[in-house]
């Protein structure tokens, strides 16, 4: 059986388990052929699900808001929890030395409704500046954000650790904070499945999730091989790739179950950040029906 799987971004380490599952033959063992694709943010990936261009999407927890807006899909697994993958990087000459210096600054992200936009907006709200206290600047790909940072069109960017550490090494950026220290409980990533896939191919979806969590288990015990596979996607130097592996792997879920506290935080944030007018019913956002049985 073939499944079309899209990821919200092309290069972050947290989306590489799909590559590991393919290269190790784990998906094939479960009778699955995976066709991979990548997008420039959650919004583009959700549009692809709505257009029936992909069957499964690997995106963000904040992306579940799209379900309440009518996207014909649901979260089917809480893929990862605390946002250990992401950091806020600022220009060395930005004058930003602490959180309080972020007020009024321009921070780059992928798309308006993406995880990288949600996090600085939530921080701004927490600081009492309102959701617009930090100026969110959607720029698409990480490459476009880095170019804007170097051109001084933005003061910083909400990005993956791999890019953050690479910028630090080159002297082009400085890590101001790690988002995992500010947002918890949380679901940084969620696996989505379209209504069509859930309704017409439920057993195929179940096999996909079994293979996914088998891949996560393999990844935890095969660091050398996992880092090597991930580098084909992330293009990170070996030492940075190894560091990212150590810091990010703990956030992956082993069973895909949704945490009520994390979901409630997201539901409230959709209203606080003016993404939705009211908190959505959790049943609209996700289902645990297809998770592997203990």
C-alpha cells in the first residue's frame, strides 16, 4: 500500500523519522511504500491535505487549529511533546540580550499559522505585550529567513536547533532562548490523517502508525545510524547533527497519546492569539482511534 506523506518543513531533524523508517525497511516490513514531500510551513501542508494531495501530514500541535477551520483531517497521534527542537536566534548586533528586549522586534517564521509563529506570539502574550508585541514576519523557507536575518530585515528568527547552532558557529546569530524552557506541557508535532484516509483506509493508517513508533524505538537505540540518515536531509555537520540528536530525541512520543493539559493549552491559545473565536471541541481536533494497542 502506498501512502503520500507530507511534512510541514523539509529539513528539521524532527521530521527525519520518516526517512529512517524508509531506509531501515521498517515501513516496507509493514507493507507500506511511502512517497515523501515537504512544504513551506503548516498552512501549505494543510492545504495539501484539503486538496487530497497527501494522505498523511506531519506538522505542528498549533496546526490542529486548522481542523476547527474545516480542513478535512484530524490529528491521529501526538508525535512529539515539549518543543526541544526549536530556539529563538537573534542577530549578534540586534541589541537583544534578554526577553524584555524582544518587545517590538521583528522575528522571522515560516508562515502565519505555523509553529514558529505561534511560539513568539505566545511568548509576547505571556509577557503582557499582547499577541502583537513581537512582530511576526512570515518568510517561508529557513533559507529565506536566514537571508533576511543577514540583510538585517529581521532581528531574529524562530527556527530549529540545527540552523541555530550553524548560525552561531558562523557568527551570524546567537541563541537567545530555547522554546522548550517556556512552553510545557505541549505537543510540538502531531501526525494528521485526512478524513478520506481514516474512513477508507483505516488499517493502512494503523500500520503506518505501528511502523512509525517502531521507527522511534529504533532511533533511540541506534544513534550513529540515525544521525547518518538525518544528515542526508538536514545537511548538518556531523558534530552539530550529533548534538541535535541528543537534545531532540527525548521529545518524541513512544505511544502517540494526547495529553489533556497540552491540548487544553493549545485550545486556549487559539482564542488568545485570535486564531479562532472560541475554544474548539477536542473531538474536532484529534482522535486516538488508530494508535497501536499496548
